[in-house]
C-alpha cells in the first residue's frame, strides 16, 4: 500500500469498547477499498488501569501518542471511579498537551432518523468549541472542608489568543456555511470573562468581511436551538457552553448516540483526536445495543483530516444509507444491535 497511518485507539470504558471495535472494522474495510492502510495501536487505558495502577494512562502516555497520526477514542467513565478522575486523567491532558484547541461538533438530521421536533429536516449545525481553556480550569480549590463555612472556588481562564483562534476557525467555517456566525455568551451576568469573549470574537470576525456575527445569551440560545434549530448554522462557544450546546443539538437531531467530535490541532503540529460525543453509558454497557453512528461519523472525520476525503465520504454514505434503509439501534427506536448495524455498514462497503 502506498499510504499508511498509525492511529492510537483508546476504546476506554463501557460502550466505548463496543463502538470503537466495530468502527475500526469499518475503517479497515474502507481503507482496503481506497488503497491505504491503518496500523491500530490499541491502548488499554481506562478505568481498569486506574484501579490497578492509580492512573488512567501511563506516565509516558503522551509521549507514546505523539508518534502517531491520530487518536481514536471510545469513551471513558465508570460508576465507581469519579468522573473528574477519568476526565482529567486521560481526555483533558491529551487535549491540552497536544494543543487540540478546536473541538468540532457537526450535527445534521440523518436519513431515516426522526428528530425530537417536527419540521427540522434542514437541520445542519456545526458547533466550534474552544477546547483547552475557559471554564475547564484547574485553578481554584475547596476550603474549610467539613465546616459550615466550607466553600469552593473555580476560576475560568480566557485568553485573547485562545478566544481569537477559536473565533477565527469558526468564522472560516461560517464563510462556507451562509456567512452567519452565532457566538454563545452570558455577558449580562458573567461580568469579566464573557464581555471579554464578546469583544475578542467581534474583533476577530472583522477579519472576515463576508461573515456577520450575532452574540446570543446562552439561555436564549438554548431555547432557540429547541424552538428554531434551523435558524442557526454555525456556533462558536467557550469550552463549557460548546459542550452543553452540542449535546442539546444532538438531542434535537434524535440521539446523542449519533454525535461525533474532533479535537483538532489545526496547525497539525500534534496528532488530533476523534471521538463520539456520548459517554460510556454504564446502563447499557455489555448489552450490544450501543449506537455506533457517532463513532463511525467521528472515524469519517478522522479520515478526512488525514487527507482521505473519498474514503470519509464513502464511510459516511454507508452509515447514512444503513439508517435510510430503516436499520437502527434502540435509541433511534430501532431493533438492531451494534454488531448488526455495523454488518449492514460493512455490506455497503464491500
């Protein structure tokens, strides 16, 4: 084969294992069709490792990942390990050490899928989320533990550089998506960081004459996404707001199980990471009914990022065609298992 890519796969916990397993099979199939190879380096970095070693990944985990072309993550989290441990022990360090400052989360109404509300057939939204600063900060602490006066302080960190590069990426996307960009804010109540966000986004978007930015308060924006989701095409948001809004949009489109995301280092100085938005879903883990669409869509985004655009389109067409034929997992009111859905996708790739 003339082209080959080294991809670090981190199946993680719960349904992450199920969806990455079948999605990797589909990637291998489409790679064979388009004449390139994928070398998977499967990393058993998860809550089991934490229970054994007290870490979600090895001490040199970032160094191990740095030699690859990309990272493919399933999901992490389990009921007996605190969520802040699983997240800050694996996902967030990868995002920050590799400066994956853009979290790209597209969502549209997929063929054969009934959305949460009628009349959203034209749903097509991209959320551009700032991914390495903002509200997800380690600055702060808890004080006076066990006393009536116990309190917690959590500091948000917004930098001009961080806001501007997220806004610039979003404005570039908006240029190709109708020229309108919605900026999520809460500058009427959060008096320092959010007015700063508004100012830097507005200044940055001026670099793009064809783009008009509309700042919308986060509460009003959440309501608008439910009531008039097709009125929005491109959103730029802070770390926390982008996280919440993208899940909301996925719910509007039918299921969080179909939602993909890409953690991007746009300059490609470091590997980028691709993952479905859903979590490890302990309630259905091991039952074989998890929806693999989010994982397949994330894999297609990975292929596109690697320069394999035709393969990405083929994989996307395969899972969309499977949905259009009426094959769906229970979260989409279907009866297919994870394996059955993947088999139908593979048959379209053969």
